[in-house]
């Protein structure tokens, strides 16, 4: 073998660097080309819309507006049903009217807060218990007004009808509901409607198909059909896993919807039908003994959902997305935990396709904020007492500060609600949402007013437990022996204050 005359020369450093840069460029370009080919081939993962159900009347309360408690940006709030007395009036689970929920649950404020962080709320009508409005409110005009009240109250763009149990076979109610939904869609441009029904591995029931056929014939434009992939009972083969049964149920649902739209004279493509199907598993232990939807089942269901580009994934429920404590473990199905070993929000992270984000700290620009022209941090119009540095707050106490409502997560004193923090867990305050214009009327409606005359409080007089006095048009009752202790409506240390606040004294002209 001959040797080159230049074999003894070395390559210069500059030439070597140029060569390395050239090679790196080729590798980078090749990588980009390969990635483009993969994306074009459809091998990328499809994002599936995730919207878990939240049981809003359940205790303890789930703060769906707080990203640290619920990573999903869209939630389905359940359930609006007929009031137990006024059947054409909507209520939250028969427990709260819409006005009562605004105060007791801070519902309006929390929906606003959810949207502040880029999310949205869907309201679900019906559910497994109580009466869906259409089943008992037989006047179509009153029924329309009831649904519209909820749509207006929460500025809804999407609504959900959860029809199950005896309601499925109520043909009169189903016809009435379909007619009213068509009215609502005509009156609310772009209103999206989902129908939620039970399902088995072999598909939806005949009653569900009849309900869908009737609604389509009436002219209802459904956004999608959400099937409850849970509680299969005897319809599931003993050898089937929960994810296998759910995938079978979704496939059968596709076939049934294909037929329904053909019968309606508006056939759809395969992809269109998949985009209109949703799945709602009951995470963890189901109501049927032996049926457990595991984290592994969630992974497999999501793989299938991405493959077919499923229109929606929900779960029952966000309230249950946590392991049970030792006392609850093995005691049956719980509304507040899953019954399986898991990290908090682990099902939500699987379905959402990403870990929860740390919520942004609310930005406050000053001690007074205006929303809709109403001045904030005014005790006369604020829904809760204004925060004070000297006052002690315990878990659950709510305050107003900087035009916003906060709730104490634990005992705190002197910690300003909007103080800068590094991590969300450091602050003892949870931001619930802004002070609303509607709070002015709510404050007036909730103000305590007492009748009767009481002696004026005097510093030198001794009062014993039960004695009542009037001070600055407010009434108070002594909790124990006291002398010289000034009665206060909102004392810094209420447990140390000897006076119980009774309410405002009715002015003489109102008596």
C-alpha cells in the first residue's frame, strides 16, 4: 500500500470546526425531515378534549376554579335539577336555588375565576337522582325559561343533558325536552348540546336510541353523545377488563350513531361520528362490585381515544380523583375518593395528557378595582368582611381584598392575601374570584335585621350572659360577664370577644 505525500500533515483546528458544523447541520436537517415525515404520516398523538364532572354540592367542596386542585381547564358542573317545590325552577341538586348557590357555594364567582385562568364551565342537567326539569315541568314555555335562566346566569356556551334511569323511557318528557332544546339553539347562536346516556359493551339501550332518533327528527343539532362507560354489571364478559369493555362500548356506539344519522337523512363520515362521541368512566371502584377502572385502564382508554380522535373524555368524578384514607379503604364506593392506590389528580393527569400547572398568582393593581363600574373594597357592597392584618382567620373564612374574594386554607394572621409567593402552597389564601356586581344586591338581601328595642350599650354597665344591647344601630348579645368591652360586628378575635352579633336594628320608620 502506498503512502500519500501529505500523510504527515495535520488538519488545522479551524478546518476541523468547519467540518463539525457542517456535519451537525446535516444531522439537524435530517432530524427535522424525519420528524416531518412522522407527523405527516399521522403517527403524532391526537389531543382529546378532557372535561371531568364535578359534584358541586358535595362536601368537602372541590375548588374546580383552582388549578392546584383540578388541572382540567374545562369542567362539567353537576347537576341542575327541578326544585323540589317549584318544579319549573332550576336548582343545584334540590339543595340550592341559583341565587342561594351564589352565596353558599360562591358559584358565580368561581365560574368567573375559572374563565380568568383560561378555562370554561359546562352545566349538566339531570343525573342519576332527583328530577330532570323536563320530566316534571310540563309547560314548554316555563321549561324553556328554566333552561335559559341557567344559560344566562353562567354565560354558557355548552350544556349537557344527563338522562338515565326512568327518565330514559319518559317519552313525553323526551319530546318536550327536544322541542325546548331546539328553541334554545335558535335563541342562543352557537349553543352546543351534549347528550349523556348509559352504555353497555354491546352499545346504548333501545330507549337511548329512541331518544336520539326523536331529538334528531325534532331538529336538535347535537354536538356530541357522551356514554357512561361504567357499571356494566352482567353485560360485561368476566374476562373483559374495564378498558376493553369501554372500547367495545364506544365501538358499538359508533355503529348505532351511524345508523341514527342515516335514518335522519344526514349520514356522517367515520371521522365525524368519532368526533361526536364522548366517554365517561367512573374512576376507581365502580358501583358494581368487582368492577374497578384502574390507572392502567385509563392509559389504554386514552390510547384508543387518540387513535380514533374521540370527541371527548370525561370522568366521574373530579371529587373522587384521590386515594381513600385507611378509614374509608375497603368500605365500599365513596363519593370523595377512588378506592384505588393513586396520587392526587392522577386520573386527571392521564386524561388531560399533561401534569397540572401551578396556578398563576392573581395580579392586583391596587387596593380598589372596578368591575362593571362598582367600587370594590367597600364594606357596604362587599360580600364578605374586608381583610385586616390584626384579625385572626381560620380555615374556611372568606375575606375581600383588592376587589377579590379569598378563602383561608388554614389558620392565618397578618398574611396579606395578595402577598408575593414563590409556590402556590405557601400562601394560606385561596383566590375564589372577583367581587361581582351582583354582590351588592346579595349583601342587602342577606343583611340580618332584628326587631325590638334594647338598651344602649354603656361602658360602665356590667352585662352577664344573655343580656342584649344596641350599639350604633346594631344589636348584640353578651356571651359571658363583661364590662367595658366594646361590641363589634366583626372583631379581630371573635372567640375572645364577649359579644355575639345579632344583626342590624330595624330603623324606626320601618317598624
